[in-house]
C-alpha cells in the first residue's frame, strides 16, 4: 500500500521535500488570500515572503563568512518560509511592527545556526529560537497565522508525507497524544465538548505545522526511539497555552526550545 509513496519519497531528499512542502503552503495561502478565504492581501503576503527570504539570505551569507563555516541554501530557504508562515504578513507600507519583527527574527534565526551550534550542529530550531527572542526583547510575537481551517487539510497531507520520509511517527504520536490530553482534557465536560475542543485544537492552533515541520527537524531530535517519544511528550505537555511558570506562559516556540535543550542533553 505504501510502496508507491515510499518509492516517490526515496527519490527526493528530506530538505527538498520540506522546501517544496512549504512553497506549496505559501502558494495556497496566496491563492486563499486572493479568494478572500484568508484575511490578508495576496500581494502583501508575497512581499512578506520575499522580504523575509532576502533578509535570511543576506544574514546567512554574513554569518557564514564571519564564522568561516559551510552553508546550506535549502536550510536557509526552509527557515525563511517557516518564518513567513508564522509572522503576520505586511498590513501596509507603514507597518513598522512587521518590518522590525521580520528583520530581527530573520537575522536571529540565521545567527542561531552559527552561535548556538556545537560541532557544526545547531542546538535550537532556528525559527523557534528567533521568534522566542523577539517576543522577549521586542514584545512582538509570532501569530502562527497558518493555523487556519482552510490551510489545515494541506498542512496535514504534506505533513504526513514528510513524517513518513523522516520516520518520525513515534515522535508525532507521542506529541499529539500528550498535547491533546493536556490542552482539552482540563476543559472537558462531556464527549461532545471533547470533540469540539479537539476540532478547535486542529483548526484554530498551529499544532499541525508545528508538529510536522518544526518538531520533526532531524538535527534537533533525539536519535533513539524511546528518547524521541519522551521528547514529543515533553513538548506536547508544554504546548498547552495555560502552562506557565509565574508570569511566563508557554508558547509553541518556548515549548520547542525546552524540548531542544532536553534533546541536546
């Protein structure tokens, strides 16, 4: 049953599959904006993608030169497209909030690949550490706008193919089980309420794009199956938005950064 799919996936590298997946999501988002299904201007969204990609490319060239390190162009494009899918697109030419967040997030994501790297392997997911730092320093957060009803089927289909490619279903399942139990279990009053909350979790949060694209990044996940399952459970627990330590509430990017630290240790 899966042999034709595996044969197709074996003909393409992991990086190219992720890149094509993200490009397809961007193209669909622009189409949905043009159709009025998403609340953004399609030209503004395209500009946002190109702007973030350009900043990432320029920053990466400078850091690669400064650290005298090799670079992977596909990795740069992947990080840029992830940022474009989670940072609210440009609203107007005078949208200073977009420009400041996009510039700093792009630069910091590239910097993290060289500064927070051990033996030429980055410790943190670049997009996650970037938007976490901008939230702390600039008080400007990623909105993860891709987590919408219209984008959900395409995120899901592409995400399943990607997970099949990298063989990370153990990680995905442990994450989804724990995240679902923690997020909707505390508010469940009946079976219908549970189903309603689960539906909102799928289409009203970035859980799918977060899990399939960022959580499964091979460089920041444990190599052993048992450790991957625990990794998914840790991030799934922290994914719940009401988890907090004093005034600091958990966010998707913070959950992933904590998971990355566990993975490295």
